[in-house]
C-alpha cells in the first residue's frame, strides 16, 4: 500500500464531503489529482489512487460550480443594494 495512494483517496473523498465550502473543496480535489499523478508516475497499480482521481475530479468540479454560483449570487446581491 502506498501512502500517496491513500492520500489521494482521502483527499478525494474529503473534496466531495467539503465541496460546499468552495475553496477547500477545490484545494482537496487538486491535491487528490496531484497525488494520483505521483502514484501513476511511479508505475504502481492502486485502486485507491484511481478512487482518489475519480473522487478528486468529482469534488473539484462540484466545488468549482458551487464557487461560481456563489460568486454570481453575491455579485447580484451587491448590485441590487
């Protein structure tokens, strides 16, 4: 078992769980994807690393969408005041 694969998986799962926080979800998703890259370059076969990649991409995308919606919403409220 690789520590980098475990890190990728944990960061990916946390990115989905914390996607509503916006920036934190984006950061954790990016960490999961980067650590998958480390595992992939070392030629290790790990299901945990693939899980980290998939959950990292999902968490990153959801966080990005949430952050963009939040920015548009706050800009609309600021323009209305």
